């Protein structure tokens, strides 16, 4: 199967049982420009105490776009259903969010050179003005 610049090849499906759950794991090969770029293994778990299946995405996150592979369901005849999505620039959202957070921390970090709690007169004098002796002008 193909989607955008990717070609995906289904390799296998493995079923494992544990005392509390059934685990299905599919293996795929992802090619881009005829080069193997990833081998995602999406999973689907069915817990015995909770009868609804839980899916785990397989993600291939290059900077240009994210490739998501989700294992939907599988049949006894060997057919498997996959949901495949390509979301552009998702990595850049994380990078820009991290940059924004780091910039905010740097800007908001208290420095020892500043004196907290300047009054209006102190701030005016610090900027070359004079102290206002009469108070605010009431327009009269």
C-alpha cells in the first residue's frame, strides 16, 4: 500500500496471550524513495477484564511529517485492517512549543540586578525625570 511519499509493506502479525490479555502486534516495513526508513509495529490489546480493545499507534516522526500506523482489526483468513495517516509538520509544533517555553523561562527568570517594587517616582527619577512634588494634575 502507498500513501504520499511512503510505500508500506505488511510483514507479519503475531498473537500472544498472557493471563490478563491478548496482544496482537503487526510488523510493517516503510519505504521512502526505495529506502527502508522505519519498521513500525502497531499493537492492539484486548484485556480480559475490560472487553474493549485498546490500540497503540506506531509513529515514524521525521521533521517533515509524522506517519501514524494503527492496527484496526484482523480476520481469521489473514486479512488485517490498518489506518494510516500522514500529518505534516507535527514535529515542528513540538519544537516551537519547546522553544516558546524555554524563551518564557529565560524572560521571566528573576535577575539579581533588578530591584523589585519601584514606585512611580523612583522609576521616573531612574529614567532622568524629576520627582513629582505636587502629585497628579487634576485638570483644573
